[in-house]
C-alpha cells in the first residue's frame, strides 16, 4: 500500500511538471489584447466601475481575473492620460507577459491533474495516467495555453467539467455534479462556446436516465437543474458586470457572439494554398484535426473508437491489480469489476460525442480559426490513452505465460504491457518536447508533416520565431539606433533593442512573419522583398517562418545587358533557396530606358535545364502588363516581378534563369549584348543558376510510421483473439 502511494505521488508529480513547465518556461507567444484587458479589468473592479468590465464577447473573465491579479501584484497599472487611464499594448515587456501567463499555466496544470483523478474513477490508473499525460503533452494545447489568452483555459475547464459529469453518471454521487457545474460556470466565464456544455450535459443525463434504472429520469432531471444552477451561480458571482446589470450583460455578450455565426473573421484566413476572406467551410476544421493532432493521438484515438464500436472492450476484471486496485474506492475495495466493461464502452462513446458535436457546433459559425476547436483536443487525447493501454495489453498477451519461479517475473504480461504504454508516451514526448517553446510548429507526420500542414492551414498564430530574429538584429553594431518594420511590432519590440514600426513604414530593416505573409498583409512591401536575398531566416522543420531583409538600395545582383533599342537590364533579385519541385521561383528585374520607346515589347523569363530544355516560363509586358515599354520615362528604373512555377515532376539538379525581350506578334527577339558589348547567344541573357533539392522527409516520420505498424499488429492480434 505504501509503495503504491509513493508511486502514485511520483506519477502525479511527473504529470504536473509535464503540464506546467512547457507552458510557463519561456512562453514566447505574445498576443497583447488580453494583457491590456486584464490590467484594465482589475483597475475597473478595484475602482468600482463594474459596468465597464465587458470588453469582449468571449467574455474572458477567468483570464482577466488570473492575469490581472498577477500583473497588479507585479505593479503593472494603467497609465494616466488626458482622456483618462489607458493601457499601451506596445509597452508590454517579455517579463510582464510571462507574469500574466504564469497563473494560467498553473491552473491548467492543476486541472490536468484533476483530469487524472477523474479518469481513475472512469477507467483505471493506467488509462488515467496515459490519457492525462497525452493531454499535458498535446502540442496544440500547449501552444494555446502558454499565451495570455482564453482558449487554453476554456479547453481545460470544459474538458474537466465533461469528465466530472461522466463520473457522476457512473457513480451517482452529487459531489461530481457540483464539481462539473462549478467548472462549467468557469468555462462559460472564459468563452461563449462553453454553452455547448448545456446540451452535452442534457445528452449525458438523458441517456443515463433512460438506460440506468438506478438513475431514472427524475433524478437525471434534478441533477441537470442543480448543474445549471451552479453554472449560473458561478457566472454571476465572478463577473462584476453581472453585479450591476444581471439581465443586460448576457444580452450584450451573446448578442456579440451571435455575430460570429453570420460574419467571418475580419482578418483573412489561409486555407489549402489560398487566402480566404469568407467562411472556409466545415472542411477547414477537418484539416485542422488531421494536421494538429499528433501521430500517437491520431493512431490510438481511432483505435479506441474502433474497439468500442465493435464491442470488444477491455477485459478489466483482474487486470494488473498491483497498480490499479489500491485505494480505488473509499472503503478500499477494488474498482475493477466485470460490470465495468459496458460502462467503459459507453464512456468512450460519450467522449467521442463531445469531440464530434463540439466540432459540428464550431463548424456552424462563419468565424473560424484552428484554435476554436481546442476544447475537444483534450478528450481526444483521453481516447488515445484508452487505445494505447488496450493495444499494449494485446501486444503483451502475445508472450507465452511463464510459470512463477524463484527468478521469474511474477506477471510478465503486466511488465510488457506497462513498458509498451511507456513507449507510446515516450514517443509522444519525443515528437513534442524538442519543439519547446514553439509547439504550434508541430504538424502530424502521418498527414505529411510541416510542409503539408503549412500549405493546408494558417500557422504562426503566436508569432513563433520573431523573438529569434529580433535577438539576431540586436547583435548588430548600433542596433539601438536602428528601426525595424514588422507585421507584429507589439511582439517584436519586446526582444529588439531599437525602434519597431509597422511593416509598411520606412525602416532600416524589415522582418516578415509567415502568418501575416500567407494572409497577404502589407502585400506590396512583402512582394518586393520576398524576391530579394534574405539576411536571416528562421526555420522550423525546414519551413521558413520569419524572413529578415536589409532595406533595399537597388538590385542585389547587378548586370549590364543592353537590348536594342535603348533598353538596359540593370540587375535582378531572386528569392533565396531552398527550391523544390512544385514550388515557385520568384524573380524581379530592374529595367531602364535610355530614350523614349516607340513600341511595346514583351518580356520572357525561362527556366532551362542542363540541356537547355525549357521547363517553366513567364511571358508578359513589364510589371504584369501594367507598365508597357512605350510608357517608360528615360532614366527611371522599373521593378518588374515574375513568378516561375516549377513542375512537380522536375528532377533535382541545377537550372538556369534566362531573360529577353521580343516583339508581339511576330515573336522576333531583340538583340542583346553584355557589358563587354559582346552579342549573347539566342538573344537572351543568362541570370542565376538555381538548384532544385530533393523533398525532405517530415521530421519524426519514421517514428510515426513504425508506431503505426506496431499498432496495426496489436489491433489485428487483439481483435482476432477476442473474436476467438
């Protein structure tokens, strides 16, 4: 007994640290709006301006209480201005942001430990620890809970409330209704989508009331009313605006929320290679699930559903009692009985219902983002824990039973089973923890990894990599006198010693993040610089997330090609490598006319292989047809961009970029000479040589594929044995 208690203490400590440390150690995510709201919230509460504490439709009250108190203890208060007090988001420092994140991370870690205790009562300790640890190490959950925002808390409160409700359905004890109701109220105070808990509670209580004679519909209805009353009580008790306007506050909050059903997000989304300003449709969330779950969770989560669906639940009775049975119930009797088998399947079904129906609820709204699905991720992790333990048991049973002897392991199947569960959890940790602190850069290896994921859905929501770029620029001589243009100046300035402005302002350096670039923000500025040689690039999994450019001062690659009559190519810029088949090589040319041109000419840019064969081209009048040569002013440089799409079937190797001019429609090329006045062959100038590289494999792909093979073996053997 004492040994088991010590072991359980160790398990809980490991679980808490795995949940807390990744979220609180160097939280690089820096949205500023909830920093501003939290500081203002505590100021308004302490000054009696309770009616002013409605800042958003979310409403984010739990976030503002936790972060606001922490920031107040750190002496962060609003500034006094001519129009009253205000909070400047550009004054946010990295330390202040970390202070705001700390209490959120602490609460979320505590709730994950609570999930463990609830799962012990629903399943057993092996499933409870596996499921809770997968929740703690979910990279999508970590990324959205190491930030001063609302989604991490919402996911923790909602999933824990749902689990507490499931424990009540199993044990029929009122304390679980009380716990679920309190957590549901906190979830509703965090963000409006927590309203989903109302129909979900009705579903669980209704099904249990109909199927369980001990429950009955009267007791189920009474439990539902008590649960709802607790939700309302918590909502009123902790929301200051409700203290002065209990009817108007919900009307304002949910009036704003209703607009999300009709109106898409104000900022455009990137989806399947395109920028979308409308509702991307329900497929957007399908791709979110495919790419943002881990390989471990996707494999074992599906396995749990299949096992429950075909009626082949675990044989819980007598299963590894050395760890599972100790102290399960208050009277010390074992929790594991034959009767639990049906309940396990029902619990899996209700967990799956949460995942599916919450996804459908969020798909109804026109306003979509990947993180809006976050509350369903922890319960899918729990399902994966169920599948992992079931698979481990099936694999361990492949070993013939060894009779007890002086030197034999007492239960070799048990040892193998626990070792396999540990292996699955270690694979999850190996895929996730090396990404610290940039957890949102993870994309499921089984779905193509980062390259497929970043093409499918938007990434870099929290500005990952901007801190690294800022620190590199801060090492330059005289960095304190430099000005940097950035898409996220409020975040970038926390790490940069100089001045930070918007990306469309005049600056000495420019820093672009992939999130803003993919959504076409400051398009003209980015379209110019992305064709130039980059000074620094921040990569994750071979995918560029941040580009740093020195302010332009003419072409980066000067040439002196002279075309008749009176046209000179001054130079060119070309986007830096790496290049892969199926990608686009971006180039821009710098033209200048020495005299007025009477005709309009067409520019051609060709990509040639080693044999001089054409594999890609772009032909058009200069500047995408908007600046015909007859309109050029002598002596004025024209910047002319080109996008060359390399075929997907192109072989790795060296390719040459060639440029020239011709008349339309007779296609006669203009003669061209180099800087030594030598005529160039084929009336074309040869520019850069680019190298196509082989497509890199997704990091961790071999681990994920090997695991998938082992899982398939265990599933086949286990299902065959149980059918037999």
